[in-house]
């Protein structure tokens, strides 16, 4: 008789627990939902791939590096489209104050009310006229279109970030799930393992499933109580 076959009320160890099986294991479900990185570290150690800290760091760094790359892309676009121009105007105006001891008694609101047209009788330093007019024209004419384009670019990069992150998690965690299948002789499908971890709605559930399955199989394969050889298991 196969040593992994039915042992009383215990289900077959050749399959993973049900994906949504949280009955009696609510603490593990909450742990996986709130801190999947820590749960993965525990699984990583249980299947003897390394320490819990190593698994934790790999899971965290995978998410961190991908998010950091796309976040830097967003900041670069924001700088090129918006902040670099604002910095240029503000820096030019500040230099005018510092180099010419210029006192700005000019109300910027008048310039915007006049649609960026500077009146001849305006009390303002000569070095301030050009940058203030350029800043006004930028804010009134170009800024609305830039904000629309920037908003669209941020949405596109955020969606791309999510897709790359989900696929990377599916590939890495799917491979770890395959190794669990090899170690415990569990029937598995590598494409399903990828999809179950690629989907953000099932990723944490899959981690909880793997943890519960490992605990169950470890209990069966390494019994808590010694079984006498004279007894037959049915």
C-alpha cells in the first residue's frame, strides 16, 4: 500500500489544499493577507531553499526594484515636462533678485489678469520682465495641456508597472510552487502555478494554500506519534 494513500480522515497528500480553504486556519489567512512577504519567507525556509530572512528579502526586493524602476520613469517624465521649466523660471527670478538687489513690488496677479501683457508703467526690474512673462505664458497656455499629457503618461506607466510586477511575481512564485510540488510529490501544472501567483486576487491565497499544504504533508510524512510496525494503516 502506498505510504501516501488515505490515512483515516486525512486528505491525499498528493494534492494542494483547496485554494480558498481557510476553515480553521483564519490566522494564516490574515497573516498571508496582511504580510505575504513574511509568509513567503517562512515557506522558503520550510522547503529548505534558504533562511526565512533570505526568502523575505527576495520577495521584497523583487517588488521594490520593479516599482523603483517605474517610479523613476514617472519622476523623469515629470521633471522633463513640468518641474524643469518651473525650476528654470524660479531660478532666473531668484538670480535677478540676488544680482541686482531688485525689490519686487509688482503684483503677479495683474500680469495674469492682463493675459501676460506687461504694461509700460509697471514698477518692475528689467531682469524680471522676461522670465515673469514667460512663466505667465507657460502657466496659462502650456500648463493645462502638459498636465493632461502627464496624467495620461502616469496612468500608462502605472498600468505597465502593475503588469510587469504581476508577471514577475507569477514567474518567481510559480517556480517556487513547482519546487514545492517536486519536494512533496504533488501533482501540479506549471502554467496554473504561474497564473495563480500572477493574479493579485489569488496570490495571497496561493501562499496560504502552500503553507497549509506543507504543514499537512510534514505532519503525515513525519508523524508526531510513532506508529508501531505491527499495525496496518488503511
